[in-house]
């Protein structure tokens, strides 16, 4: 006998296949650049379609009831009524299963061992991105060392050897087709890291490091926003994601490393 979870999984896959066949291309959403984006778009489409259908049926039912008020036979046939309710229940069950699975895939199941790691830091009203460099290890940061004017907005500790090759930027550049694990934190209040084009949204919470992983699939430029009202400058808390080819990414990273080395040599010479 199949376990209940297997039956649910079969129902979810069947629902997904049906939805894939009948979902139209969602034109009113920003262009989707992530591998998992289609799933989110389908859920959005069917959620809105169901809400519109329920509103329409409800209003038609109301008009019908008012016009036929004096006749006792003004109700929908029982089979139609229960059929509609069953169809909506089945659709919402499919959406709940699919959404839960996608949520878990981005957050609770870890990224693959080959995933790239980038730190995202929110601060009123700016996003910073840190790459761990050749040693693949993020250096230690200390809040008392945070000094954006001195070129150390994240408070990297120069005594930690792992911090020497860390690269901090205000633009998120990622190679297309490479899974990336973002670790998000905040220096002050709660911010909402939001990339509409990647169908990605995750709050950054002071005192916590939160992970979300995804694969950017389509090269291009995508706006990064803050989705939590975090202060007077909230509206200008924007950055951008550049998804480029792996070769362009390697060249960009090399240029950043060289820039960092030049800055460090300059500091030493002073
Ligand atoms: Cu913010």
C-alpha cells in the first residue's frame, strides 16, 4: 500500500503537469530569470484566477438570487455546488503542497556542495554583497569596525587572514546556471531582500543569519529592492543583480580582487 505522503506527491505532480499544460504565459509579471521561477508564476496565476472566479461566481449567484427571490427553486443544483467546492479544494491543496515544497527547496534543504556562497547585508539604506574570495571562507566581522566612510562598511577584521581576500561590492554579480547560496543579515533593522526577476524574497533580521539558495538561469540585469518599510530612506534602498556568463563573472571577480589589492597596497604605502 502506498504511504499517504506518496499519494500526496503523486497528486502534486499530476496537478503540476495539468497546471503546466493549461497555464498561459504570465505577461504581467517581470521577466523570470530563475530556474524555480515558473513554479512561483504558476502558483500566482492560479491563486489570482481562483480569487477572480470566486468573486465572479459569488456576484452572479447574488444577482441570480435577487432576481429569482420569489421562486423556491432559485438555488444552484446541489451537484454543481459541491462540484465547484471540491474543485477549489483540490486546487488549493495542490497549491499548498507545491508552495510548501518550493519554500523548503529554497530554504530548508541545503544547497548543493558546488553552490557559490555570497553574503547579503542590509543596512539603512543600502545593500552590500560579500564574496569569500579564493579561500572560500568569509572573514570575521566586528560591529565596532563598521565604517563605510573608511571603506569598511561591513566591519571586516583585518587581523583575520580569511578577511584578506573577501570582496565587498554594492552590485550583486552572479554567473548564469550556477547555484548560489545567499546568507543574509542586517546591521540595523529588518529589511526585505527582494529580487522580483528571480522570484526571490527573504527578510534580513538583525542578530540572525538566514540562508536562501537559488539558480539564476537567464543573463541580464535585475533590480533588487527592499520589501520592508525600514525607515525614511526605504524607497531608495535599491541595488541590482547582474547575471553574466561564467567567463564574464571570472573576469569581473579578478578585477575586483585586483582593485582590492591596489587599495591595500596604497594603504600600506601611506
Ligand atoms: Cu530596507
